[in-house]
C-alpha cells in the first residue's frame, strides 16, 4: 500500500483516484458478441459458452431436476446459513415498502404515486473462482418482495455443463423462476434482446468483470435498464488509536481478495495504528488462499495518515467508497457526517463481511465513486413509481388559468387549448 503522511488537500485527487481500466479496446469485442447474440440467439450463446467457459452444452435452461439435485448436494449448514441470510435480507427490504399517500395540492386536485413492480427482471451471477451465491439472495429477495412477475437468472456453467450447486440452491431458496447456463457478455445480451430460450427482461441486475460491466452499459443505451454503473470492489476504513489493527487489516484484505483490480483505502489519525495495520496485513496475507490476488489489489491501495477526524470524513466523502467502515471510538458521531458512501459499517464489530452475507442490507452497491450519485440496490430498484391524479371541476377552476398562462408563454397552444376547453365548459355549466 502506498502511504501518504498528512497530505494537503491538493493531493486528495491523487489519493481518491481509482485504478484506470482501459475500456476502448474491449468495447469493440463486447459489441461484436452482443450483435451476434442479437442475431443468432441461443446458437450464439452456446457457441460463446464453449469458447469462453469451455462448457459443452446443448440446452441453456437448467432443469427442475438439476436444481433439486443441487439443493440436496449442498451441505445442510450452508443451506441453513443461506436461509438465515435470506430471512434477514427479506426483513430489511420488506420494511422499505412505502405507504400510498394521496395529496390534495389544490382544492379539487388530488395527486399520488403508487409503487409498481418491474414485470421482468434478469439477475446475472458470476461463477468462476468465486461463485457469488450470496448475490442470488441479495437480488432475488427484493425482486420477490416487490412482486416482479418473472425473475430469471443467468450464470456461467462449468466445463461439464453443470452449475455451481450453491448458486442453484440459493435460487431455489429465493424463488427464482428460471435459471440459464449463460455467462459473461453473452448472458447480458441474451437478457437484453431475448433468445429462443432466454426471455428478454426489462432490467438487468448483478456484478461482473469489466466485460460484463461494459456489456451492461452498452445494452442500457437502447435496449434495457440496468441497476447501476459499477467497477471493481472497494472499501474505505477509518481508524483511530483505539481501533483493533487485527480487525482493520482483516477488513482491508476481505475486499482486496475480491480481485486484483480491487482497491482498499485506510484513513487514520494515528501513525502508530498505521504501522500496526501494515504489520497485520503482511501477517494475514500470507495465510490467505487468494494471496496473489489480494497482493495485486494492495498495489492499487493506499494508507493515509490524516490530522483529525473532520479531515478523515472529508477525504472519505470525496472518495465516495462502495463500503465504508468507521472503526473509531466516536464512530456514531462520524457516521452522521457521511455524505457519500454505498453502505456504512459502524463500530469495531460491524465488519463488511456481515453486509456481504447475512445482516440484511444489500451488497450490490455503487463503486468507482458512483456513490456520489447512486445508491445501492434496494426495494425501489425493482419498482417504478407511477403518479396518478384526479381533477374535479373545482380543481380546474383553481389551477386552469395558471396552466393556460404557462402553456401560452411556452408557445404550446394545444396544451393551452386542452385546459381552455374544460374551463369554458365548466364556466358555462355554472351559469
């Protein structure tokens, strides 16, 4: 990790800079795959599965039998853990349901909004070295609570054509309607355009590598909505002299092991704490199975010793981390100063891993500074807020003239006329 000692604010832009990902070279590749999937459908998806995932498959749909067998193959302790996590995630997201409130904005004018579920949603779940079965729970739970009519899931198969059993078990627990053997760009294209087997959806959710992210952003321009722009995973930890360096190091490494392009940031007001955390990182790193991946991520990472807590929070808000852990004596006070973050973990026992799995909050979060403008996935991500209004004759008398004047000033005579006709009829009927 690169260390910064009491940097001036002019240096903060460098500190908050993420690793640069060159996307131009891969965009042409991604677009070519998307175009091919749009043209050839299932055939193209199967071809790309053979090419990229080395999977020999003839059909894309996962059968009910495969799902049931996978569920039985998963150890009971993992099933129990997923059921507990799904329950907590469901409790948290159920509490986000909003009450419909009708507002009389003027006498005779009543407005309200109603939350309506997106009818068809697609979930992308990465496989590979870290199959994210937990993401199935994070995405399917709010989709079910929202009332989405069709929830489909795409995930890459293994070379033998099987799907990771834990992913299928999670899909069964969470009530996913259909699962398909499709990964990467081809899966995004299939959900965006529809194929013979995979239905077109209205919104795509889920993480992935830079190719998946590029594919999601390309299809979002014309064909389908996506959850959010995203990049590699990241965490910022704020520590002081009271923090447990063993915990802090573990929290930093828990994000570093996600991928070599991940980034972690430690901000501390204590030089002694910085030294102890670095020693702990080196000690814990040697024990990790994904040591090489985490070590590369640490090359992108930074340790900043800052003069006080106010500066620490200002720097954190400028960075806008995906995950923010506040592990200080006055953690709750500092939490009230958070402006930009995807998800915040307060106190020494609130490790980010809890949010990744079982506390109940969603782990699908904005990265790469997008927390300045985006929130993480929540119940509203699976809904649209449709507005309604009723206007009585009294309402027309109260707002009609204002509508006509404003329309006329914008030179939209047809708009003016639509209200003028109603005003005239109401005034005539009153005579």
